[in-house]
C-alpha cells in the first residue's frame, strides 16, 4: 500500500470511529450507522407500519432490517436479501444470494406470500475511485431496485432507495415517474454532507406486480 493510500485509510478510520452515529449505533445495538437514516425517514414519512410486507435489498449488515423488523412487528413479513452473508435478525427471513437467481426469487416469493407493500434499497457499489465508473454502477443498482419494485410491489406500494446524484439520475427520475404517483427526496442527517447520496421515496405504485419469474431486466 502506498503512503498516500495509507494516510487516506487512516483518516477514514479515524473519521469513522469518531462519527457520532457510529458510536450511537454501537451503544444502541444497531449493526450500522445507516439505521439512523431509515429512522429519520420513518419519522418524516411513516413508511413502515405494523403488519407490512417488506423486501430489503442489499440488506447486509442488517441495519435497515433491524429497524424494519421492529416497526412492522410480529404480524409483518420482512425479507432481507444480499449476496453477502448476514447474521440472523429476529423477525426477518434472511436470504443470501443474487436477487435475479431463480432460487432466490422463489425463496422471496414463498416468504413474501404474494408481494410487498414496501421495498427498501440502501445498495451502493464498491467504489473504484473512478467517478464515471462508480456513478454508472450506482445507477445500475438503482435500476435493479426499480425493476424489483415492478416485480414485487402491490398497487399503492412504495420504494425507498439510495440514489447517487450525477449522470443517469435524471433518467432514473423519469422512469420512476412512470410507475409511481409521488416522489420525495430525503437527505438524512446521518448521510454525510459531502456524499452525493440521496434517498428517494417513490410512493403510490401505479402498476400491478409483474411477478418474480416473468419479464426481463
């Protein structure tokens, strides 16, 4: 590792462990500081309610799933999907694999029992440091979230997803407007100010779910 990379990594680690949301998450038992992003959005928009069926995409390490499981309660259904392994979460069905794998889709279908009221996506790409590449990867993940919404959401359902502002974001917004009646943008306090990330809440889904094994990306 070069000296410049070593210094950069040291600065990141220092900032990370001094972050009040990181410290708060450790104290309050959340798996990541991202939990507080969802909690703030929940306070504003009340997207999670008892008894809901929720699909959490890119869920590892599970910070959003922890929040969702608590708020939908025992009568709700939460499916948390990620390629990365994730420790169990009380009240959630944790599925490890690619969302486009037939076996994973079938497992989601069984666990959700006919569709989702809400889809959550805090997915982000592994950053290469090349801005154009990273932005293209981020928009591709947002497109996956939108595709999953069309497969899984029931009429009137909602999608909350991370979006990195830059090339492709305007086109994504146009696509969302074709499928949802309302879109609001949130920038939670726990989202670092210098980050290009926003959270878009698309609600009142216009369509009828395509089904997990039909259609194409």
